[in-house]
C-alpha cells in the first residue's frame, strides 16, 4: 500500500475499496470516490488497481507501474484517498473475494465497502463466490449517466433475497459524469486533448510516457 496507507486504513471503521483497471484513472473515478466517501460516511477510500480483470480484455492495459503511478498522482493531496497495490503484487487474475479476505485479515476491525458503477451491479451474480462476498462487505453502487434507472429485483440481479433488498439500500445517485477510460485512450490515440478529463498531473504523465498511442 501507499506509504502511510496501512496505518490510516487500520483505524478506519468504514473503509471504501474502489477496484478497477484505472487505465487511466480519470476525473469520473475521483468524483465517484468522493460521492461514496461523503454519502456513505466512509473514513477512507482505497483505490485498488487490478492486475488482470476477470471480465475484461487485458490487451489494452498500460503497465502496472504506470497505472499505479497515475493513481498516486491523481489523488495527491487528498487526505482521505489512498492507493493499494495488493492486487498488483498478488498478480494473475484479480478476484474481489480474494482481495476482501486479505483486507479483512489485515484490518479486522474495519467495515469494508466496495464501490461499483451501476453497470457492474447486474454482473455481480457472475463474480466468484458472490454470496460469500456479499456477506463480507457492503456494496455501494453509483448510478451511471446514460444507463436506465437501477433495478434491484431478484430477477434483474439474478440473486435471491435478501441480497437484492440489501443492495438496494446503498444505490446512490451521485454527480454522474459520462466519461470512460476507453474514451480517454481513444482521444490520446487520435492526438486530441484530454485536459479536464484527467488531472493535470495524469495528463502530463501520459504525455511524458507516451501511453495509449
């Protein structure tokens, strides 16, 4: 983890985990994290870049070191944000249940909250050991712009009760920003500006490293 991240997370009663490829991290990610932090009264949010996503193609991924460096730059100065390299160090396909187990062992007193977008909510039933995962952490779902209103019925989620009802409690309407890492990468490839889509530090890093070209 980031220097100092262990100590601060260890005493946090409510710890948010924001997983993803962050390829690259953009302002939409930061706004989602801020919304979850404030609306669910979290003490801290850890950004968790995955080594290899189980449900996405990995051939467009920037090197681990670059994704980690961009995250560190993006959250610099944000006292309640941190970065964890747990999944990158573990390597291989990143399964959330393995990460949650490791974090619970490391921070036994923390209540873990996993942050997702509403598009991922409908895929939860296919996640590894999903029922065990639902028992171990609270899922915070942020509605995404351009998507229909979230449906949390058992039929829509392919999960039996009580899980749809529990998941519905933490569906939030945040400051939706219609932006994706895919769009950022496409703009870089076409030579277009990504100013205001990522932080200035991340913009400069992408240009210096000639990423996504």
